[in-house]
C-alpha cells in the first residue's frame, strides 16, 4: 500500500509544561514521538495506527459485517465511511442531527438517536443500505459509500480506501498477529467483571454466529474455532477491545498477546498453543 503523507503537529499544555508532539507517516516510513494514551497498530499489507477507541469501533464494524456474511469489500467500504464521517468515534453530535460512527440522521429515517449511537445498530443499518445499492461490489469505495451516505463531499471517502483495506484484512482474520494494542496502567476491570464484559461484547458483536464460547468467571474465556481465519478474527477482536474490558492476555495457535507489551510473541514455554481455541485471560 502506498501511504499518504500525513503530518500532524500538536502543542499540549499539561501541568504547566508545554510539549510538542509530531507524527509523520509516509510511504517511506513512519516517525511517532511520545503521545498520550494507548495506541494500536495494525499491519496487514500496510500499516494503520489508531487509538484504542477507534480500534474497538473498527473491530465492531467488521464483526457486524462478518456476522451478516458481507464480503470483505463491504467491510472496507463501511470502515472508510466511518473514518471519513467520524474518524471511527461514536459521536453524539455532528452536522444538523447527524450522530454516531456513520453520522446517520434520525430525521432521515436511520432510527432514533439512541439506536444510532449504538455502534452495532449503526453498522447493521449501514450494511443494510449498502446491500440495496445496485452494483455496489463493482464500484470504487467512494462511489459505493456515497450511494449510502449522500454526502456533500462525494469523493472524500476514497482517501481512506487503503487504510480500510488494511484494517479489513486484519479484522476479518486474513492476517496473523496483525492487531497489536498496548494497554498500560491498571486495567479498567478485573476478574469476574472483566470476564463478563468480554463475554457480553463478543456475544453482542458476533451474535448467533459466535463459535462455542466457554467462560470461566474469574479467569476469562475460551472460543472454539474451526480454522485459523476464524481464530484470528476473534483474537484480533479481543485485542481491539482489551482496553475497555480488562484483558491481560490473548493466546491463539503458537502466539500470545499481553496487554503490558502489546505485541504478539511466541507462546510462553510450557503454556502450549492450540489452533482450535482462542484463549483470553483477564486481570485478576
């Protein structure tokens, strides 16, 4: 993927100290100086960096698409649309009465404000509208998105096509160990509360299509999978939502992810790997 040059300069004032943060991303490499908050990096025939909130929303949009048996290109279009409309943030405001990830409008028949602010509902409505677009599979990303959104900037979605393709490839399970998120500091939840939050999120996003799920209230959960692609779909979803659920470790096949380091590494000696189970452990 050829990267688009992006230069971001921000001046931050914290406790009387002024810091300069510069991030540069280009087709020849990337430089990121220290910044606030956790960060996720996705590598799958290209590289995309998101914060933890954006990453979780991208994973949910993808899960809804997979659950609905939409092709990968539909996920690319949905992600590009959400990147353009909200930067993958579930906003409670926008132009006129626009809301949520896709800036859908209650006045235009997208649903109530409360429903639109539900990422799963909003994603489902987007895919429903996309399916009604005749010939959408043969359209460019921006053309298909515009048929759904009817934006005043019809060509704006195309600039997110490459980034969305990277995200879709990783989150649909087409790449191995592709989503890495570092979650520093104390977890937001521990033990049974963390396990319950992970289980609830999985069931909401993946619905009846979720493979066999075994939950251990104090430890975490295990998801049975049929093949590596399904395994990485769930493993990447878990890492994407780790910041808000209290996950400490995710293990699949011969790799494991840990919250503190944020990287996929070979499974710790003696723990073993399993290509039929995704294992998620929470902080105790």
